[in-house]
């Protein structure tokens, strides 16, 4: 600045992974975590706030060209914005395109379990935001691809129900008494496949341009 003056930064700064899209603080205030959405480098950044200065640890998913390790059942490739703490040592994190939510131990990153949205009639799910009810042990997961909220028991990791919501559910929040779940929806359109269209003829049968004008009744 003129006169040789400098501006000191307010507070402390800690570098996360690229594309920090989600943030959550553990119930006891011991840890903070960010969901780092890339590009091409997905991770969870764990901030240990129990010491001064704070310590950072990054749990990195496998990259696009990384080969799966033989005997490793956990082919973790991505994260999205959804984060929720069960307690100070147990974290739920949505994976996005895999259609899964992973449950990991903190700070080790050890996999505790997986919640699968692609089950039964539900396919091509995209795990987005999540909300957790610690009293009833219920995990709510927004499925952006199927415009729904899936409900899981964290005791059994099994799906209990599925509720259709608006187009492209994005963020969720439980009311303080946990009797209501609020969902924001960002989408305008709901695209559906043409009945009877075979997968091997999609390219030839599809239009390379929008079929109808916008805005229009169609």
C-alpha cells in the first residue's frame, strides 16, 4: 500500500483440496471437514482443531486413471457437497455420481460402511446433500438424478423409504425438532427417456438440438 503500509489477514487461513464445495463441523467442535470437488482430484480435508495451530489431513479418492487395487472392495472415486457428522469420530459424506454415501472414521479415514442409493427400481442415482437425525438414527440423502430423498437407517444401513421432491433437489435441512425436512430445488426441467428406445440406437434416434422452444407450453 502507499507509504509502505501492509494489510494483515483477518484470522487464519488453511488450504483445503480444490473445489471445497461442502463444509461441516463435528458436534463437539473438534473437527471441521470440507468436501473437495476437484476437478480431477476429489478429497475430504479434515481440520483437527484440538491443537494450536490446527492440523490438516487430506483423504483422497482414487483419480480417474488410477487402477483399482486388487482385493480392495472400496473403489472410491468422487465426493459431492453432502456432509454430516454422527459424532466427533464418525462422518457421513456423499459421493455424487456413484450413488453412494460413505461412512468413515475420523481422523483415520477408515471406511465404516456404505449407503447405496441404487437399489431395486432406482438407477443412476446421484448422491447430493445429506441430513442426519441422531435421535432416530435416520440419514436423509438427496438423489439429484431421480428427484427424490432417500431415507436410510444408520443402524442397518438399509433404505427405509423414498420420497419424491421437486426438480433437482440441492440442499436440505432438518427443523430443530426434526419433524420436518426442508429441501431446496434448483431444476427447471425433468427429462425422461423415450419409452422403448434401445440403448444401442440412442445416438441415431436422438435429436442434436432441443425439440421445443423455450419458453413454450411443450
